[in-house]
C-alpha cells in the first residue's frame, strides 16, 4: 500500500464521541515507550503525525488518523507506565477494554512488543485478554535495529512459545525498525488484505 494521505482527525477521551464507524479501523497499542509513535510516523511516512516521547501516564487519548481517505489508524494510549497511579492504570484498563470490545469497525489490533526484551508478563496478559475476547490481533516487534536479527528472532520465538501455552495458533508477527524503515510494508500489505475482504 502506498500511503498517499494521512491526516489527524480527532483525539478523544470518551468512546461515545469517536468518529462514526463507517470506515475500517486498525488500532496500535503497546507499553509506553515501545516505539508506537515512531512506528505510526514511519508507516505513514509523516514525521510529526503521532507525537513521539509524550509524557506517559497523562491524559489517556484515543487518536484517530485517516489514511488514504479510506481507513482509520488509531493510536491508543500506552500501558504499563510504572510511575502512574493504580487509579490511572484502572482507568486505562476500563477505557481501552470498552473501546476494544465495542468498536464495531475495528478490524485488527496491532500489539507492539519491544524486540529487545524477553517476553514481558504485561504484554502476554494483554494478548491473552484479546484472545479470550476473540479480538483479532497481530504482533509488531519494534526497535529491531537495536540488536542483531538473531537476538530479535530469539525474543520473538520466546514470545511465540509463551503464547502457545494459551493459543492454538499464534497471530502474525512482524519485525520492524522505524529508525531504519524496515518491516513496514508487510504491515501495510496486511491492512490492504483485510480492507480488500
Ligand atoms: P511510544 O511511547 O511508544 O510512542 O514510543 P516512541 O515512538 O516515542 O519511542 C520511544 C523511544 O524509542 C524514542 O526515543 C524513539 O526514538 C525510540 N525508538 C522508537 N522506535 C525505534 C526504532 O525502531 N529504533 C530505534 N533505535 N529507536 C526507536
């Protein structure tokens, strides 16, 4: 897919104020600092579209962007920020769970995982919750340029093994580097495929 246009639509704190669900929608989510904003900017080839390095743990916003006038890319607030309060974490959970389970035009959730790390409980728990709810998701491993491909592959394989304890099949996985613009086209192609039905 060629991204010809990418525009910010709106930021929301309330699920009932989201844009009308009249276009297919793809959500991006992951731990704070996983590289989500960088990935969104790299995918859309727009430097400042998603704001990088926002102070985590502040207002939780659902950001909608419209791509090529025919699908929504959604930037969801990051999870797992250690410095935030328990109340913030609970609010995050409620808000996001509500969005993910109610949004009728949501086609796929891209869960971002830091490829440098061994499987983290918080990411596995989140994937398991998506699985329990029957929500379609794929995994995007970020920051692949920060270590050797061998190391990234090892961490991806460990994550896959951990998921296989709960899932019969593991969802599609992508290894990316936003810094070096690697692994982005397969993600856009997957979106194209779903959009084409
Ligand atoms: P977010 O909090 O998930 O939106 O993460 P950001 O996109 O703001 O990235 C967090 C930090 O990781 C920033 O310092 C980015 O420059 C860095 N980063 C993100 N993606 C990559 C990548 O692919 N490679 C490298 N080397 N650094 C990255």
